[in-house]
């Protein structure tokens, strides 16, 4: 994790780097630091805390002059979050300054070797080892900075996106990538470096995304030279035109990114099916799927791998795919899949789901599946991300940048893509009746309007949040395709309000969680009008009999559950398979309001990060 930003050019580097770090705080926010070169000496400031804390520290201790600099916002891996462990880290001579996102796994042995050669270390970080290793190689081999970086990176094991400069050659930044993302923005007489393009979007739309095992030497007045770290070969780097705009990464009048992103769902669900779903013609067009449709229709099995919220989207897909395609589906945590010895055959299809496209465990699971001959299909939100490039084919969600750490719109757009895939595979395979197929196409087109209607309950949900905000525990129940929604609802609450919450299949409640129910226990039940309605009503009765408090998500106009529940949150009627796209909405709002009322940092919850690029 961690966010890195660098600048070299003719402007003042400080405001660019500070604003850039604020945009990258979703990647980590336990400490931050900046190093600027003012032409004479290095101005370095670091602190535990967020980027605003860094700004305050900078105001006290350094001059902010200089048109070259690097900055970092951290999610600690090696060494606790404190001022000393914060990046940037300097080499022993003070000449080299480095920021790093990732982990150097063999740092301990490298450190011992450097200590034997007389190096000393101030921090507990692997990064300080790397910057001194580069310094030592530069000295011993008498090579330029770029070459020293290359030799050093061939000695390290791990993952990295790094940026560094030498105060003796301040017109040059050196960057490299393996496993963690790194984008280079190319302006006029200026260059930007960042973990994603958001820090430089208002300055340039031209960017190079480094591939794994590539490094670049960025020198003022020259073209960016990209090389392979392993064999030094020059790479013809592709300059991409960015589509991102500033509005997409700002709060747009909302108090939090999370709320903005919840409210964006009608639009981004539509963006995700726009041009792909032609309901009146009965057509679904997904380029990546169409090109490989026979692989899917002939597949023996689909294995879905993902982490976190994306894993919940995978669980929803299991129900939908099995229903419409009749292909057996297994859903696996990427972190478990990669470390067991999974049986994978060439007739298996692996679908990897990842908002960021950078999650380390998902990436490793993809590599394993590919090695064993499976065809791997990616569903990612971030265009050009590592997972989108590592997979054989795939479909993007079009959720736009998701900045709130708790995932919302990524989840519903992932389900939108997975729903279209299942419908199309089912149609080609002949596993879904044509009338059913047509019905779901038409109903999917109505979902954005239904989400808007569900969002209208916001004030009512806020009132419910006020009643339950001090509860110590919550139970979330759902059945069938809404069981994963219960898991996701519980995860949202845990993530941002730090209230313990558990998601459970409603019927399974009897086998354990029922023991927890008393008059202090709010139970959120997804009880919409569907096949299991009667069964869920019975589950609600069981909770009532034990004095539990029921907050139910119901279909508009419901009277039966409404009569039993303490509170209801309504969503419009839609076919059961599509209900997760709606039932999720009130649960997102409920957790949001509880966290706000508890005065928690909704967009940057403690200990979490948006994109987990370490295992
Ligand atoms: C982190 C985030 C979650 C996300 C998970 C998987 O834990 O905080 O919101 O669901 O990673 O991320 P991915 O980018 O692979 O979907």
C-alpha cells in the first residue's frame, strides 16, 4: 500500500506533492513525509499522522522552496507508524532520498551486510535498507544512479514502486515498479510520478504506466527512458491519454467520498451497462466475453477469486451464474487459493474480481491459475491496472474512481458486469429460457431508477442509525442471493464504525448466532419479496421471540414483515436475481450514518487501506 508522489519541473513542487498526497491518502494514512530540494540542500519533513498533520509540521520546520521533490503517505508494513519510520528515507551520505510502496522481503540479510560495511540505520524500515543498498552499489561499482538502482533491484526480493533522486543530480528522478503501481505524468518541461494519475490530472493527460520489472529515468529536457530492470533493454513505452477528470476525484458537495459514491450508483451502474446492454434488441455485448464465449460455454467449472467486498460480489455471482448458466461455480478468497494446492484444469475458467486491480493476493492467485493452464478473466475498475493486464481477457466496471476506503459503487458495478456475463453465457449455452433472458435485460435497465428510489429513504435510514448507533454488536441476515448482501452489510459497518457485526445465512442463525440475541441486539434482515420470503418471515419470528430488534430491508409495499419489524427500509420490486443491486443500498447508508454519528473517519477508517498491495 502507501501512496507516492514525485515532481520535477519548473513549478514549485510543494503544493503539487501535498495535494497529490491528499488524493492518494486512500492508499494509506498512518504517516506522511516530503523531501524537497531547494538547489542547495534537502528539506525533509516527516510525521506520524495524516497529510494535514504533515502540512502543519512542514509549516513549522522547513522551507517549501524547490522544483524537485518526492512525498509519501504510508500504510505501515515494517516498523510502527512514527516520525522516524515515515518516508522519505535518506542514504547515510544524505545524497539519496527515496520513497517506496511495497515490501522488500530480504531486507534483513541486506541490512546485515550493509551494517558490516559500516552503514547505520535510523528506522526499522526495509526502505532505508534499499536506499543505502543503492548508495553502496553506486559507490562500489562507480556507476550512475540509474544503473545503481537497477543493480540493487536485481538483488531485492519483494514488491515495490519507488521514486528517488540524488541531490548531486537534482534534474533527474529515477522510478521503478514491481507489483505496486506507478504512473508517470508527462507535462511540458515537467514530469510527475504517482501511484495513480490523480495527483497530476489537472496538469497533464499524458501518462506512462510502468509495467512490472520496468524502471525509468526521468530527466528534465529529455524523453522518459524506460528500461527492463532484469536485462537493461530499452522499452518503447506507450503514452496513454487519461480520461480521468478533476471532478471525478473531488467530493462534489458531499461531506464524504463514501456518501458521494453511494449516490453515484444510479449513474455508474448505467455507465457500466451503457453500450453493452441493448434490452430492446435482446443483446448483451461484452467484448472480452464475446471473444471467448466458447471457452465459457464449454467450461467445466468457474472459480471466482477475490478479496473483501469484491469477494462478496463473487458470492452473489455464484448464485446468478449457477442459476442461468448451469456451470458449477466456486468462490475463493484469493489469499487462501494461492497458498493451497488447488486443482485447476484447462477447462476451468477463473474470474478475478478487483476494484483496484492491484490486490496482491488476487494477483498472485491469477498467476497461479495461469501457470496451471486456466483461462483467467478479470473484472476490474481501474483501467490499465496490473490485474487488468495480467488476465487473458476481461471487462471493466465503469464505476469511476472510488476513493472512500469502504467500497460501495465498485460492488454494485461488479455485480452489474457479472449479471450481464451470466445472462449472455446462459443465452449462448441455451441454459436460460429466452423469455427469462429478455425479462432480466429489461429489468436490469430499470435498476438505476430503482437505486435512485432506494436512496430516497436516506433520511429515514438516518433516523434508524440514530436509534442503534450505540449498539455493541449487529447481526445481518439474508438468504440466497441476499446472503452475500448480509455479509457485505456487516463488513461495511465493521469497516467504518468499528462496531462488531456478523453476516449470516438467515437459516444458519439457529446454529449459533441465535445465542447472542437479546433486547440489545439489532438484527438487520434482508426480507424482500422472493422465493424465501416465508422462510425469512419465520426467521424474523424466531428473533422476535428472543426480544431481538429487527431492522428489515423489504420490498416497497410490504405489510407482513413491516408488521413484525421494528424498522423497515424499502427498496423497489425487481426479480430476485437482481435484488442485491438494491438491497445493498440501505445497508451502505445505515453504516455510513452510524459512522458519521459516532464521529469516525468514514473515508479513511483506521488500519485499513483502499488497495492492499502487500500480502
Ligand atoms: C481492501 C479494501 C476493500 C476491498 C478489498 C479488495 O481491503 O479496503 O474495500 O474490497 O481491499 O480490493 P480490490 O481492489 O481487489 O477489490
